[in-house]
C-alpha cells in the first residue's frame, strides 16, 4: 500500500515541477529579450550585467539547475 501512495505523490509533483520549469523559462526568455540578449544583435559592453534583470536571470539559472 505504501508504495502506491509514494507513486501518487511523485506523479503529483511532476506536473508542478514542469509548470515551475515552464514559468521560470518564460521569465528568463522575457528578461533576456528585454536586455537584448536574445536575437541577432547583442548589447555592447557589459553594462547589462549590472541590471536587476540580469541578476534575476542568474537566480533563475540556479533554480532551473536545482529542478533539473
């Protein structure tokens, strides 16, 4: 009985994890687009690294690594 209950909990966690992965990925894409990090032309210099958006991208990267 206990084994089945554990499997149900794992099954419940997977959709939540996928949802969190999607949410973080979309936020990262949005921030990177805002900073001009996605696309054909990259920003000149490293000034973008000083922004809150770039710091958030770094935080998201850490969270994504933990989830995967």
